[in-house]
């Protein structure tokens, strides 16, 4: 009879203690908050994730690191004084640039 290998739930044959190996430990894996994040967030809100090229999970961490509720209150106050200011996302159609599309619609 062939001996069956023990399988760990959902991990295939992977060792469940693999994080203990030297090559798998990365304590410095998180992206640090940029120094200008606070000012940029107050001016552009969640749209600054496109400016910094990051994702929503990092944005949440940075917001908490930059002051959390106090930062959100500063953003709301900025919106009251200046109104909404959203980044206009340029959608390219089949490789056409925004200038080429504008010229096409002006004719």
C-alpha cells in the first residue's frame, strides 16, 4: 500500500511554518508614508491614491498614520471652503490621445 502524504488544509503540500524560513520574513515590507501625503490628501482626498500610485489598503494606513479623524476633519473643512476638486481622469479610446479626440470633436 502506498503511504499518503499529509496535506495541510488549503495550502497543498506547503509547510505551514514556512514563514519561519529566512527568505520569507520581511518585516520592512510596508510602504512608508510620503512626507507630503497629509497636504495632498487634504487637497484631493482619495484621488491622491492615483498621484502616489498606491492602493486602498495603504491609503487607509497612511490616513491613520497622518492623524485619522483629525485629518478627515481637516479634509471636510477644506471642502467647505473650496468645494469639490476631483482629478479629471483621461480615458483613452483605443490608443487615441486626449488631444486627438478633442481635435476630432472640434471639427
